[in-house]
């Protein structure tokens, strides 16, 4: 299958290049650790929790969702660079599958994300986070779908915006409401009714809610199936849109 | 001559802040197999847009294009397999080595690893890349990088190679070097289609060229034909003032002279082909014993051609401005 080998080639290209970027690797590993080190003590105080472990059980899954979101939105910046350096054209003029050109690098970035997540889980475990293996595995699937959705959105938006400043404005403009309405760090149930209503239009909200349930091992909870019910079709739609943008990208 | 590229009535317009800009209006062309064909014109003439339509990168608004027997709109995959395209920006990966870039590109065209490796090695030898191909691209000089870009466009052994402004930003030495490499590519049997805003480049490289301005083709032919269509070659005869009148009367009768006029210090003549006209001219003057102080021949430049067809010099049209990156 041509599409599979093309995806493999694009995966390999992205993977090799990222491995040659030690700064990026360092930031990738350290940022989840920083979240844990700098945010947990605050929460501990705020929630008057019995132990660090209890705090982490509630908030750590949200941090994993947040990392998936960040790693997804970062993809578009790479796309802008590749647009300007002619890489996008160079790839688009080959007969390689447009879907493969889109998905190969996303899959590679996802692999790195999982690696950073594993480091984060290990550190959280050290702080007392209680690991529910089954829950974490399903959570890995959920944040994978979410990360693919955000990546494809980010890449397609970058191809449409073309300029780094326009793309950065759109991304930053959307980041803040997306993060605040999702209740990544502080649960949205603390907020007034209107916020809880608006949050239902934020995909990240479903991921965070699902992640908390899965972290606690509650597979059957409504938050979990709702998260998949929202994310899987959304991912399909965004991937289809992004592929079509790649097909007719005007640079 | 077998045509490898034919385009009929190509059009493309863009929407820019509600205004519609016609980037390409009704471009038709035919390129024969094995030719180096050039698009000469200032920035914004529609050269790159036309190129991007021919290479399947941009949907065609109206008109048809056929490449190596395949329709660009209906059979883009077959077209892509048969063409190479080197954009202005190049597109090699900085963080990868020359070899890695070449092998990835060959593999994306569906080649298996062994044959792609063989092909990459051969190309590296032809384009003088072997010495540095195992270094990361970020360490390359402008000329080295450009040669790698060429190799990237050739690694799948296409029939046609498209080059968008191949020497922009290179110093004179590297430009001449790249020209030699482009000629060497042609000798391997490829058709080369290039755009340029450099007159000397079009002159030095192209077998045939079209001049584009404001989205339309304004002239087409070999560089020689185009230059001759304009004014022919010009010959300056240095004469004593008292001889000018007589010489002018005599030469006016000669069929090979297209135009004649007095200038400071002698006569300016326009002829179709300077090298053929000079001996003839000297014979006539000698027969009538007109003593010549000096004689000089100058060929018209493509700038004269551009001026003739557009009413502006290419320099004024912005052709020689540095590209914004």
C-alpha cells in the first residue's frame, strides 16, 4: 500500500529531525515535570488535600490532556516554517499521498508525546499519583485522538494563514478560551452555570473530563463515552478537511 | 519536434481583499522534448503562477495543460511522476544530510531503496555533490544548496524539470556553474522549463523563450529571433563628416540594411545579422573608396526586446529587484 509506505517515510523524516533537536527534546521532557513541580504545591494548599497523591489523582490526567493540546497546536508552527522554506511544495509536487504528508509527521509527534507522557507518569508516580493501568491505556487512546485532531487543525490553519504572525494570533486567541473553558487546571464545576454550558462547545473539556474519570479507573462513566463520542467524529472531520487543504494549498 | 508540454488558454485569478487579480490571462505554449524553454519577465508577471499550474500545485481556472501525454487536471499523479520541480525556496531539509534528502525524495516517488541510492549517487557525481552530501544541509553554501535542489528535482528521473528562478541570490561564479549543470541536465535528454528575470540567463541558457508581462505572453521565439525581430544588430560606422552624406546615400540602396541614420561621428545602421552584414558592408565601402575610421557591431539585448513589446525596460518593470523572501 502506497499510502502506508508514504506515511512511514514522512514519519521517519519527522522523527529523525526531531531527534536531532536536543533543545526541543529537553523542553518536551521538562515541561510536564515543571507542571508537576510548580502547580501541585499550589493545588495542595488550595484544596487542603490530605496528600500530594490525592491532588495528583484529580489533576494529573488533566495535565496529560493539556500536553496533548500543546503538542497538537505546535504542529502548525512547523508547517509555517516548511511552507516558507519550500518543503511543502517539494512534498506536494511528488505523487505521495496527501493524507500521508499530513499524517506521517503527526504520528511521529504523537510518538514523542507518548514518550514525554511516560516520563511525566513516572514522575507523578514518584509524587504519589496512583496508577490505574487500564484507565491510563484508554486515556492514551483518547489523548491520541485528541492530539491528532488538534494537530490536523493546526497544520491546516497554518497552510491557510501562511504567515507566522497571522497564524500565531489565531492560535493564541483560541488557546486561552479553550484552556480556561476546559477546566484543565481548575475544574469547570467551580464556575457559574453559563461557563458550564459554554464549556460543552470546547472539545478539550470532554477530554479533560474523560481523562479524570479514566485516571480514576471509571471506564463506564458517561464522561468517558461522551469524550469518545465527541472526539472520534471530530477527528475524522478535521483530518478530511486538512487533507483537502493539502490538496489545494495555495502558497 | 515532439511536444512534451502543451498548454492552451491557461487562466488563473486570485481574490485579494475582495478585488480579483488576474495573475495569468490566456497563456498558451508548446515545449518540445529536449528543449531548455524559458519564461522571462519581471516579478509579478505570472511566471511562477503558470509554472505552478503546469506542475499540478495550483488548480487551473480555465484552459488545459498536457504534460508528457497526461492531463494536468485529470491525471495529476501521472504528471507528478514524470516531472521534477525546484521552487525558488528549494525545499531541502536543513537538519538532514544531502543523501537523506535525496533518498527520501526518491522514495516518495515510489522508488525502492537500492535503485534510489544508485540514482542519488549518480546524480551527486553529475552535480558535484558527492564531497559534501553526507553533511547536514544547514552547512551548505548557496551554490551547494542550489545544486542539491536540482538533484532533488531529478532523483526520480523525470522527463521534464521545472526550475523557478534557479539562480536568484547566487553570485556570478555560482550562477555560471549552475548554468553549466543545467546544460548538462539537458544533455541527458531532459526537457527543462525555467523562469527567470535575468536577461543574461535567458540568453545564455534557453533554446526558446517567451516573454511574459502582466499575465500574458507578449513574445516568443529563440533568443536570436526575438532580438532580431526587434531592431536587428546595430553597426556603428565612424566616418569623417564630409563622407557621411555620400556613404548614407550609397548604403541606403543596399537591401541588407534595414535602417540607417546619422549620428555623432558617423552613421548607425541596423542589419538583420551583423556577422553576415559586416563583410558585405566593408566591400561596398571599399568599392566606393570611402575611408572608415572605425566600425563596431553591437547585438541587441533581450532588454531591447522587452522594451519593444511592453514599452518599459525590464529594469524599470522591477525585473532586477531582489526577491522578497
